[in-house]
C-alpha cells in the first residue's frame, strides 16, 4: 500500500479526475439544492441581494440552486479547475452569467484579488467541502480565511460529517481508534477521523469529526457558534439526495462584531422570522 500522506494536491487531482467531474456535474444538472440547504438559506439569508461567498463550489450544484432561489450577488470558488469549468458552462446555459467563478484555494484566500477582506455578508461551504481539506491546521486556515473575507456579523453556513451520529458509526470508529492505537491504520491518512476511499464516483478524501472538534475549530478561528443540527433534523430529503450524500451535520456561526461596534444583522440575532415551512417544526434556532 502507498504510504505517502494525502495532500491538498492529491485531493485536487482526485476532484479533477474525469470520473469525479462527471459525478459532480450530473448532480449540478439534475439534483440541485437539498431541502435542508434551501430551508437554512431561507433562515439565515432572507435578503437575496447580500453578497455571498461559496467555497468549494465544484461543478455548481449549490451555486446554481442559490441562483434559482433568487440570490444575485454570488462569488463561488474552487481549487479544482475542471470542476469549475463545468460550473461556468452550466451557469451560461441557465443565463446566470452574473455569478463570479474563481479558481482559489480555501486555505489561501488572502492571496486572491477577487476575494477582498470584509466584503461578504455570508460564506457557505456545503457538501462537507471543508472536511475534504487534509490536515486540521489547513481546515482552520480555511475557516480563518473565510472569516477575514466576511464583514462583521456575517454568517458562515457549512456541513460536516459526524462520526457520532449513529450507534453503528460510533462502533466503527471505536474499531478504527483501536487500529490507530496499534499503529495499523491506513498510513496515507494524516489524522484520526480521516478516510480515503475509491468507488464508482471517484477517489475521495474525507475527515469525519465529532461535534467537539468543530466547536473548538470555530472558537480558534474567531467564529461564534450559533446553530448545529443533523440534516434529518432540519428537513426530509428525497431518495435522490439520500443516495447522493450520507447523513451530515449543518453548522452556522457568526463573525463577531468589530471593535468599532458594528452590529450583527443576521436574522437569527435581529428577530427576523422568515418562511420556515420546510424546516422541522421541532428544530430549535438561537434567539
């Protein structure tokens, strides 16, 4: 077995592989936004005119879904150029040429001229894209970069897996922990919680955190946790979505107000109550 650690370059190459490109392009054309994504966008971003930054946009599944919802000030980026080409073509087909697509690395946003500091009212990192960055220090760099790109009070909405989300998952990770204790883990994996696998959709690196890890990462990078819930707790999904994606956890966090006293204007803090008919009525949001 190969023993070289998985790197960002390897993950980029896997995303640009034709098998992966076809998989994500098909989802962009035919799947679109999940019900849970739509519901939480309604909740946290009721104003369709605010500038939003989408990280890891891939072939444009979420980006074009946001456009269809009426969001008109969208900047979307990905480090995989082949995926991004698919997103641009789809945007052209749907007459969404106003979307700005950029090739950029989430861990080095400060170096990108099209993503200026303090511009965006919100940042998005859907479909566990943050967790496909190998190395916790690199994931924290991405969180810090998104924070710097956002205005005070902005909301970050993203998803991760949760290795504690079911008894079966917890049992599997106990076995994996024992392998790491014995030094028998896959030598390509940088950290406990990592997986690297290949199937009919291509090769995939994924880090599966627990909830405490994400809370610590948010705090360490200047984000204030506001909300989290498993997808099944947010909204029921179609069979197509469940086949496309395993269970995940949604997270929302806020960039703290600046020292100048700027106030957070996101809906969960201002008392705004949008249409939440698609959200599980038992789900609790922050006041």
